[in-house]
């Protein structure tokens, strides 16, 4: 379940998507940043720990998806497939149920 989604258009050729999910007893944050250069683009999935810190558990470098995204985007639509792929990899990595009680539960 997506709790929050924010899309931001940056400078020429750059835009980003941040999504926060509550899923499988975890709070997961997925951030996709598309820069004008593939090597500066990244997608990461992080889990909120019991100490309220974010820990990266899955990532995807820009060179694997940058060419499939346009230089400009009017909305988050072009980054959603990238975000979903990183989220699915993160969910496969994490144990279900979580070994701790997720914050706010």
C-alpha cells in the first residue's frame, strides 16, 4: 500500500519520485532520481529500522534504466516501473513477518 508519493521536476533532464509504502509489516521508501546523465541517476529502496533510520536494501543504477526514460516528464509515470521493480526486489530480500515490530504498529 502506497502511503505517500511525491514527484519533483528538477533542472534540465532531471526529475525524481519518492514513494513510501507500508507492506508486509515494514515501512519502505523508494526513491528514483533521473539525472541528465545515466551515471548520476539512481533508484533505491530503503527500510525504516526500529531505530528510525533508513537502511538501503535494494538499488538499481541509472545505466540499467536511464535510456528508457524521457528527458522531461510531466508526472511520475515514467519512473513508476523503475520504482516498482526496486520495491519488488526489496520485498523479496526482507523476511516476512519482520523480525521486529515496525514503527507505528
